[in-house]
């Protein structure tokens, strides 16, 4: 599984050279508290049940709090034939620390 750092993702999003799906797999209350702008919320259990709703050809960056749940989901997607999957290293906690210091943390 490939990883992307928050700084690398931020730079890519600012350049606008690609529009990956930012797939946030945290629970609803976590997503409501803070998330990366433009993220699509689909809790981990919904990804497993609704994988057919996702485009296996679209680059997908999987996001969670610290990068552990998202790594599980990324590996699951890869096992389902998704080839363009990245895990956000350190999750939203790292994003808040390295990119958006105004983002609430928990």
C-alpha cells in the first residue's frame, strides 16, 4: 500500500493537477468535528458493505484519525481490485499538525 503525507497531499490539491477522491472512513461524530475540505464521508463499515459505490479507476486517498483504520480500508480496496489507492499517513491528526493548524484536534 502506498502512503501520502499530509504535506504532499496538500501540495497536490493546491496545484489542482488531479482530483483524487478523499475518502474519510471515520465515524460520523469524528467527521462532523473536523475533516479535510472536499472529503467524502463513508465510515469504515459502509466501505466494506458498499464498495461497489466507489470507482476502482479513480485515485482514492483514504483518511482516518491517525492512519490505522484508513490503512485497513486501503488494503481492502486494493484486494478488491482498486489500483490507485493511497493512505494518508498520520491521518487528520497529522494534517492538523503539518498543514492546517486551525483544524480542531481530538
